């Protein structure tokens, strides 16, 4: 496999997962559940439960992400014994557009935009991403959401739609935090992939990647942006 430095000049498009890579998804989830009464010492347990439950719901077939979030929230609230009313089902989706980017995200995206086209491949509804987009402060050349492809990563439709747009694997680098949602399908499709290990996760020896960075600023440095 080529190194990141060897392919940097042939890459035209950088695609990013958004929530967890550009935006602090875990902090947003934790804050939303704290508002529902989850104590600080249960934060990590709630996030783990949310991740597992959401992934399982997404594999049941496409429905709008708002509905995925609502169903996941209701199930996790029940499992943690939280009082939960029907009018709270939209709590996460109402707060999501206000979840902030990581501190390094916007400056790094601006640097990368000077050299590459930028794209988003996200498990999201378009109108929800429109709220997030205002915080990212760059123009994206390509946006592919779950709403567009009627599918959720780690299924392949996001990536296949991107490849149809760009016209060749050698011209794109996918950048993401999630090994489950992004790294594995990128490997299955033989895409160039870089891991942004935002949360100090453990590497998977079966996942192929060109490089691992703790944040987007390190990636921008490595690409000479």
C-alpha cells in the first residue's frame, strides 16, 4: 500500500464523515442525555449504549435519521430508567445542529480547502446537516447523506455515490473517526483511508489505513496544506 505522502499529489477530493470526525458527536450525545437526567458517572455507559443501539436500528432498513435518533433515544432512556415522554423523542435532533465542531476542525478545513476539494459522507438528514454546516465555515464540493442514498454506513451506497461522482479511487481520500462506519467499508472498496482517532480508540489490525492522526490539524500538516 502506498503511503499518504506518495498519494498526496494525486488526490483531488477529501471526503469526511461529519459527526465524530468534524463535530464532537460524543459530547453532543452526552449533553443531550445529561439534560434528560443522566448523571456524569454514567456518561460513558450511555454513549456506548447509544452507539450500539443506533447501529442496530440503522441496519433494520432506511428511515429518516430523525426517526433513528428518536427510536434510539427512547430505547436508551428506557434501559437507563429515565423518565421519558413522547414529546421528548425529538430531543436529540433538535439539539444536533448546535453541536460544535472540534476546536481544530474549522481552521484545518480552511487549510485543506486551499489544496483539495472537500466532501461529506454522513449518516444524517439533509436539513439537520444544514444546521451543522453553518458552523464549519467552508464550502463543500460534495455532500452525500443517508437521505440521499436511502442507506446508512457501513453499507456501501455513500461510497459508491462518491466514486460515481469523482470517477476513480485514486483521486479520493476518505477521512473519518469511526472504524465501524467508515474504515471497514473503505477497506472493502479499496479506498484510500485515514483514521482520525478523536477519542483515543484502539486500532484494529484488520482495518487498512494510510495513516492515523489524533486530529484534523495533524492531517493538514501531513498533506502540506
